[in-house]
């Protein structure tokens, strides 16, 4: 996955931010999670996004929208053999800062080896700071989704 920040909350007087996400074919997104204060809207530019909300998977095709309100457990993935690109809009907090840190700062090139205690500790701090939380079975559910849809 890759992200590009298009609009920062600092550009909208703190109202919202927007990022573009590119997801390779047959690729899983994050483990199922929820946000304490963040509302998200997805607009699919290319391909088909599969979005899990609680226990239901819905497909959002190019040109489609999807709302993920705060406190709703969700994740997304690309179950197809075609690329997926979408715009996510975030309301109520500067979530682009979270993504910027995860995707552009906590990298192996900058000394944060994948799976290392240092990287995991930093991600846990960010999760607390931005109100991102996971149920105890989130990583098991991620593995089940990956197996069911043959994802990487």
C-alpha cells in the first residue's frame, strides 16, 4: 500500500484531511479496527474496494462512496487482480499525521525494522494518540480474511 496526502487539516482550519491510497491486487489493509473520534469517507477512483464493517463485507466499485463512522469496526482490502485507488477523507482529527508517520517515517530506511519492538512501540503510541483501537481478536480476523480472499 502507498499513500499520498492531498489535503492536511492545517489547510482546512482543522476540519478535515484527505489522502489517496493505492492498494496492490490481492492485498490486505490494516487489521479490523475502530476510531474513537474519527469519521472516514472513502471515494473509489479505480478498481473495487472490499470493506468489512463488523462482520459484513461490501464491495465499493469505482465511482462509489463509503462512510465509516467513528466506533464502527472496519477494515478494507483489494480482493481483485486489479489495482485499487481511493481517496479517504478524515474528519475530527488530523489523521493524515498518523498515516504520514506510519508510511513515511517508521520505515526500514529510517531505522524502523518491520516487526521490531521499536516500531511496534511507536505504532502503539500513535494508536493511543489518535484513538485507534483493536478488539483482542483483530489480528486473528485479519488472518482469516487473508486466507478466505487469498490476500498477501
